[in-house]
C-alpha cells in the first residue's frame, strides 16, 4: 500500500493484476512526479480573486448580451456559487432550474431543489465544498445545452474559468454527463484519465494539467445522473459510491458510506407547495417567452409536458411571440394589408380544422387500435399532436362555444362521452370528463382544443384497456339495453359519464360490476378520494370488481365449490341470459 494523495491509499501498482494488462502503470509513471509535487504545494492562503465582485461583473456582461438583442432577462435568476474558494472539494453542476421554493434566491446550495438536496444528503454542501454551476442562469437544461449560442456560453464560461483558476479545490466532482462533455471541450488535451486499481478498480480518475502541461492543477471525478442510478443500485449505485469515496478521501471529507446503494433517502423527493408551483410555472413561462423572442426559429412550445400547464392568457402570449418570430404565418401578404389578420384567418382555421378532422377520423382510430395491440407509448404521440395544434389559431380558443363544429360533432358522437345519453355541451362537463379519465394536469389551464384532444386520447386509452386480469373470467359484457349504464358518483351523487362498456357478473348477470376511481369524480369540491361510479338506476344491483366477491355471490351459490364444467358446455343457462340468443342454429356437416 502507498499513499496516493490525501487520505487515499492504493495497492502497489506493480503487484496489482489490474495494471499488468493495461497502460495504467505507464500513465502513473509519467504523471506521478506531478502528483507528488501537487501534494507538496502550499494550500490555505487567501485567494486574491474576489468572487462576489467578479460575479457582479459577469452579471452585467450577461445582461448586456440579452439587451443587445432586445430582451431584458431578470438578473435575479442568475445564481451565484456557494461555499468558499479555499474548500478542498468543488461540486461542478450544469445549470440551475426553476424547480425550487424560491427561484429568486441566488444561491446554488438551495436544499429546496431535489438535485441539490441529494448532493447534500450524499455528504456535500457549501459547509465543506465550493458548489457552482457551469451556466449560472435558471433555464431548462436541454435549452441551455442545445440552443445557447457560443458567444453567450463564452460569457458564462469566462466567469467559470476565473472561478476554477482561483479555487483551491484538489478534487472537482462533475455531476452529470453534460458537465463532463463541457469540461472535455474546455480542457481538451489537458485532461488525462488514470484508471485506478485494487479496491477502487473501475474508478476513472481525471488529472487536469496546467496550460503548459508541466503541473497538475487538480483531480477530476465524474458522477452519474441520479435517475440512472435508482433502478440499478447494486451495480451503478456501487460504482457511484466508490467514486465519491475516492473524491472524499482526496479532499479529506467524511461522507455517508454506500449512500447510493443502501440509503432510503435516495428515493425521498421534495414536494413543492401549490403557491410555489404556481410561481415556478409563471417564471418558467416568462423565460420561455424570452427565449422564443430571442432565438427565432427555435420552436420551444412542443415542450414535452409544459404546454399542458399554460393558461389561456399564456397561450395567447405564446402565439403572439411565435407570430412575431415568424413561426406562425398569420398574414397573407399577397391579399392582406399589414396589421390586418382577417384576410387569412379563415384559411388558417379551415386548414387546421381539416387537419383535425383527418386526425380524429383516422389517426385517432389507428392510435387506439395500436394501444390495444402493442401497448405503445402514447406520450410521444400526444406531444407531437399538441405541437401540431400550436401551428393554428385554434390554440387561442377557450370556451365550449368557441369549439369548431368538426370537434363539436366528434364529441357528440362518442357514446362514452355522454351523461344519460346527452353529449357534453359545456366546458365544465368536459373538465369533469378529463378528471374521470384520469387526466393528471389542471384542465382549466388548457385551451378548448387541447382539452378535447386530451379527453379523446384518454378516452381511447380507457376503452382499449381491459378490466383487471384477476376478474376477466368472471365478467361478461352486457348487450341491448344492458350495454349502457348511466352513472353517478357515490360521494357527491352527481352524474358522471355513461358506462358504454358495462360489465356484469358472469354467474349472476343481473349484477352490474362498477368502476372505482381512486382520485376524484371530477366534480368541483370533491378533492382526491376514492369513489364508486354507481348506476343512476336505483333498481340495478351492483358490486365491485373483487374476485372473491364475484365468486361468493355467484348463482347458484354452490357453483364456487364445483369443478368449472360450465366452461366446456356449448350452452350455459347463466351465460345465455346475457350473451346468447334464445335459439341457436346448428349446421352439421359430414
């Protein structure tokens, strides 16, 4: 054993099987003098670089960049580093987001953010580390990574470079693949990888060299994303723990052992208050508007899921910005004067309605069929179609009365979107349907076209999905007048959607088998509680879809104790009551 650096002790590389068949020994031999010299370097003097003053200078430069493009972005969303420049360990993150209690709090070490909280739980905080972001402005990480132009990135990385040049950290932990990619781009040939061995076999330790490549500046350690660890705690989590252990030993820290392998805190997440979520969504929306205004041609509002949380006013603001940036072609310059949108509005709406009609009559049916057969993921389909909807002025419609006739007709023809045979005729009823079909976001934030689309997709999923497999053999579909059952909520007693695929007990076909909802019936004021959707007809018997109850209440009662001979008979007096006609015709051949 020999002391590599700090509290990290390694096996003799000449005696390790791991190093005999690799270039580890040659790499170590080449850079070992630098590591030894690095260990003797005096540390602890106060840096002459004023972090707060330099951050304010960076803030002004960043603000000037946006102002030159006609946009004023709130400087309160620029987040300053946390901790001391004299810390032995540095935590290098990618960028701050709006996912915290107070996005205007300009400190990186904010435990109300889930990622920061997990870093703290793993043993790293501003009390023992310097924590900073590669890009200091709060934004969506994918936007920062894929859209920010080189000159804007350079402003952020100039401050980052000054910070890294003056911090005294002996080891820098790069949290995530995005940080690693940016560091490899910045350091280029100055980053050398030294594979460790023995107890730490598999750990890739980075050596950051000085500009002249004659000295070691610090060690670099890369940490995986948290989401990639959770499903594979025994393998990926183990490698994560051993890497962080190496970083802690190099920096002289004490951290919880096997956090990613064994700690229950890994799976505990934060839940923002309703007020905090509303504030976060509003600030995130404003940031998207600023980005859309600045980077014309980038369509930010396909937005995976964010579009489903915007209010009517926000959608109108989005459309306005998109028109100004050329994403929407609202003006027909050949037939309309500047400022007059009436000349082309009908054409735009007609085209959108035609596209919607084609979707509702063909794509939607194919989609519902695919769900039943292949269990395909509908989220991407939903996202792409919502994106297409954004290319029309239909996105600005909100009330049921504004719904285009083609969509109103579609709604009225769906048997499962009716109450007592009456089609949905108000927005409130449509919102109730959305909740009943297990929609997750707030329907009041959706435009009417988006709401109809969401309800139609959820409806397709609902009727394509079978009942519970544990009771399939104990249920039959009703026919004739028994095929549709008007229903009400067992809690508030108000009407809900008709059940157009009504199931009955196979062995007692007079008993309707109801649905139980574990969230809400959808009516205002109900909150989240389990309710049964019971028949409006008080004379119709009903029961829940519980296998033991279905068997217990079978007729005759002794059927549950018999062998299931009824499955092998051509004619069954019980099943005949529901699914067979009174007479059967046989065609005997041969």
